[in-house]
């Protein structure tokens, strides 16, 4: 039987991040991936001949320079488009609002008062998010075992805020669990920006802007997406290939097309894995970088786990609510406000529109006017034929358990989004060469993520920090010796930032030392 | 659970206690009218005379209604594996027709309850306990081919305890001469569908009978009829409690706080902290709390121990504080009585584990004498449990008294 120090299950970007770091520290690492390519939900696939389109995730906004350096990604070919990614807010019966560089720059043509309110709100949210970042980028303390560390971290953060002025701490404690709608309303920002922030705060989470705690999603975005929004040269597949190549260069062994059937546990200890092909591979440490529900439910099985944690894992809300529409277009469509570079289009005209789109999802229905974001490829993008383009659309509030069924739902959703796009770019429907609709059940099937959730499990306050994925396993350790977990379902959550992979690798190195 | 026992549901609020199938018979005998709440049922504390009731246990025969005991039916191909996951002891070693005293823990190794596990055949069990656990059992069972059902109000139970109990049963047409301790036999069909086991909570010769609810009244009457010449007396919990302390048995939420009912996070106990360490079978591949118990043993983090105390004098030490060298507070008495059979002042106590073997232990008893407290500081010695050992408890065939 072959044997490794650590077996990583899943070559998503977090699994590859951890494998890379462990290999750099001299470990013998094997990465097993079910599909034929690296990247999991963050890669691209060929939708039509010559069209490589981001399958699910379509930007690398969360990946910071420190991580890129630590993994040697630049050496493995990761490059970013030099131009910042502008955001174009599509508005019915009005000119679009253009943010040339995400939230970063002043908004051209916006009046002084509105501009100031916008900058003030961003300033205070960014300040608070920067303090949250120290928690996001490290392993959550376990309240039971290391209460001292928890107190120390909390104190450090409180001190930082206190030093910035005593009202900052009070302000943070007041705002942290507010509805996003109330935050933007009291800041009196432009209603178009209020719509954008409401959308950004709630995309991928089953809340509306008027739901309590919905501002958390915005903090997460701000804390993980510092600096400029980034689009990788060559698309998501190129970025994931860089992760793969960097891992190989670090010494990790990758095997694709090798799904794992189960994690072998003997007397409470991990001894290795068995692949679907029946091959047993030994390792004292296994890092499962897939959905924690799949890890515990399918690969480990509840028979070797205690009832309490099984109960907690089963209560993770895994049902996704984002549908991905991928469009291969024969011509690059024109949208007012969009230039030649890659562009982010957002349809979320106001807080009311975002909230109204959320309401039906509670009852298993599709919104009448869905809100969405879309990435329009740059003119001259190499991942599509010359003169062509792709549009990669994430539509929110599309519930996993659609009452009318997804067979009808896919058609209805595509139709309503196309009608909306047609409104802003007449003729776009005719340019469609190929299209696919990946509803949550499709994402579940294709990526082996129970529920088809972006974050592998709801990213809400009851499942964050030391409760993510569940209390007792938030330090990336499963309650089985030698078994570790990372990925979107663990702290801090989804997004292409590699943080859970980084944290988990650190924990593994700390445990074997 | 249905509310059949409570009568008309609309009137339930007037007296929100269920009635056991023996309620009317007990009520007819009861002169003390002293009821208490046992898991939602009205249960007798004293029927007519607590002392005579106690001496019925030790000298003749006593009949105690155990119908309120929480009972779960557990059956299916995976029942044994499921129970091995749930409980501390190895269920594969429990043969069909036998009973096992056992306990179960949560993920942190903290005891959820103790109870008795009856194995009727390979795949059919009954678990009897103090607290209700259906959600925990169902969540443990979810990956096993097993059916878990609460049957508390469907099955009536009677404990028949005392030296003349075997002879009484023989007179009543139930042959228990070959029945060994912890063994189960099927009741004669004429008495209804049910079982008899040589088990009990008194440390004496004794049996427990379980029948379907509709046969309950007839079973009571049948035993009662044959009990006249055997000194049979219906008893309440007061008498039983004295007997169980003498036998050294613990009661959940009296001698320890169960994990699910504790309000304070430091109150639940590991098996090792309440004298149940002998149950923990670490050779089993997995069971709930195994990892936590192993870790606690490795790190020697056991905080408390449950011990038997013999205390000088004759004043019961119920809930007294235990001191070391009369000064340092090191524990509390959970149950204290003057033992009529041992003729000693005995107690069960939770004590700081560092004083497990230490002497120089004292208990401070506040004795109320006509509205004035007499503070007694009495010497306490840690002694073996049980406090009394009766050969007749285990003798097979049992004595013919």
C-alpha cells in the first residue's frame, strides 16, 4: 500500500493551497480529485467549441498578494488583467451608474453630497472589516479549550477600535448584526448604490437586505476583497492551472479522475482513504477539502462519530440559492457604460428590488424580476473566439427546492434573465451560440456539493467563526484523530481566497510538530 | 406519547400528571396521600407507613409501581450495533434473555443517563431509564437499520422485592427457581404479554414484571391475592430510596446531574466521576463520548469522584457539605440516611478527586431541633459500596421464605 504524510481530498483552490504549503514544508502530499481538472467550482469549462467560460466562480477578488507569494503562484503563471474591473449598475429607464474600480474610486458624475455619504459609509465599513480580517485570516479560537486565546483576540480587536476613537467600537457593535437595508438607508447613500450594496451583501446567502444580520455579507466581501477586483489572464481555468502547477512545483502529487469512496478510520484514528476504484492509500493525516456535509456524511459516516456532532452536521443548511447562467455569445454585446475591458454588470436597481426578489425564494418560488451580476469578457479575451464574448451570470434567490421543479424553472429563469438583458443590450439573445443553466441541484450533481451551495453551507451568523461548519470542528480538526477539513464550508467561508486552506495547513503543521 | 393515561385531554390541565395503570389500586391503599412527580406521572412517596414499607423490602415482600420509568423499544437488524454506539458497555457481550446495567454519554463524555438494557433476542431490546431521550436516540439511530419507539405508557411495570418474593411468585404460578440475577423469563400467558426479570433497585432478592397496559390491573390483583401470607405491602419511593442507598445505587439527577438537564456547564459528569468507570469499554471501536473519556483519562482531568461514606453518629447527612480537615470544602453529600439494616449512618457523596483516598474528611450536618440548628461536624470515612451485601440477592435457586 502506498503511503503519504497527508492526503488532500479535492483539488479545489483551498485543497491545492493546503497541499502546496504542506509540500513546501517537506511533507509527502497526495491530492485526489474526482474530476479531470483542478479548481473545483472555480474553474472554466468549454461550453461551445472555442468558448472557455467560468463554470461557477468568475473572479479572484479575494486572493491577496501574500497568499500569491506564499504559494508561488506568480512563478506558476498567474497573471491579472492590468485594467481594474469596473462595475456597471444596470438601471431600468435610466443611464447606468458606473463604478470604475469596484468600491475603490470616486464615482464620476456623482454630486458632492452623495459622493461624501458614499465615501463616509465605505470608510466606516472598511475600517470595521479590516479589524474583522484578523479573525477571518486565522483559525477561530475554540471557546472551550482555549478561552484565553479568544479573550486575547477579542481584546486586541477591541483595543484597535478603541484607539481609533471610542465611538468606532460602539459603532461596530451597533452595526455588525444590522439589516443591510438599514445601514444603507441611515447613511443616506444614493439609492442606486444602496441597491448595489444590498445585492453585494446578500449574494449567495439566503437573506434579503431587510433580514437582520444581512450586513455581514458585506463585511465579508470587504474583509476578503481588499485592493482591486481582479480578473486572471486566460480566465479562471488559467488561474486554477497556476494553483496546480505551483502545487506540483512544491512537490505535491496530484491524481485527477480519482474520486474517494471513503476515509478509513480505525479505532478513532485516520489511516488513509479508499478510492472509488477500490485502491487503499495510507496516510496518518487526511485533509478533506470538500463540503463538510459530504466529508462527514459520505466519506467518514456517522457510525464512527458522536451523535452530537452528527446532529450538528445534519443541521447545516446546505441548500444553495444561486443559479449560474453561462452564455457563449457570437458577438461581444454592447452595454451602455461598459468599455472594452472585462466588466461586471449588476442588476439590482434599489433595495426594494433586491428585497422583492428575495421574498418568493422563502416559499420555493423564483423571483419575477431576478437580481444578478454578470461578468462580460473583455474584447479580445483569448478564452473565446475572435470577436466573440461570454457572459457569466450569477442569479440570486433561486431556491434549491423549487416548488414548480427545476425542469420548468431552468427555462423560465433563462427566459426572464434574457428578457432583462435584451432590455439593456438589444439583440443579445440572437448572439447566443450556446447557453447553460446551472441551478443549485445541477451544481450539487456536478461538483459533489450536497445542496449545491456556493459556501457549501449557509454563511449566516449561526454558522460562522467557531460555529463553522459546526462547533467543535471549527479549528479545521474533525473529531477523529488525523482528520482535518477545509474549504468553503469551514471558516471563514466561500470565495476564491484560499484562507481556509492556509489556516488548515497551519493547523496540520502545528499538530504534527 | 399519547395522553390516554391522563383522561380527557381537555381536563388535563387541572391535574397535569399522568396516571399509571396501577394508580387506582395504589390510591385505594394510600392513607398518606403523599404523591410526587416521577417523569410526569403521579407516583407514591409514602403509601401508609414509610418504616413498615421499608421493612417489607427487607423482611417480607414489597410491591412498587415502576410504570413511570421511561422505556424504549429498540429493534431491528442493527439494534446491537446501534446500542454499542450509544452506550458505554459492550452490548455484544449481553446474551439474549439477560439484562445489563449501563449508561450513555454525549460527545463530551458527560453522562446523559444510566439505565437497564433488556435483551429479548438478537435484535429486540428495551432500554429503561430516568430521563427522556427520544431525540438523542433517533439522532444516534439515523444511519442504522433500527426502530426506536417510546413505550413508557404502553408497558406497565411492577417491582416485587424482598426475601419472600420468590415464594410469592411460585404461589402465584410463576416459576422463578432457575432465574439468575439479571436473567429474563417470559410471563405465563394467562397473566398477559410480558416478562419477568431478576432485577431491582433494592440490593435484595427481587424481581421486576413488565406487562402490556391492559393486563396491568389483573397482574396486580393476582400478586396481591397471593401476597397475603407472604407479608406483601405496597410501597412508595421513600422506602425504596432507603433500600437503594444501602445497596449503593445512584439516581440520575439526585446523585449526579445529567448532561441534558444541567443548567451550569460545570455540573455534568464523566462516568469516571460518578463511579461508572467500570462500564467504559475502550476496546469497542466507537461509542458516544469515547474520545472525550480517553482524553480525560490521558490528561487526568477527572474532577470529582462519587464515594460511599460512613459518618459517625446517627443524624442523616442529606445534602451536607463535606470538608477536609474541617476547613476546606471538598464535596457534598447527595444522599444520606441512617441505615436500618447496616445500623450505620451512611451516605453517597461527590468529592473532589484529590481526596478520593484521603482521610480526615468531615461532614457538617445542620440538625434542626425545635427551631434551632445544631451544627454537627462529624467524622466521615470513605467505605466500599454497597453498604450492605445480602447473600439472598444472588442465591439461585432463591430461598423459600
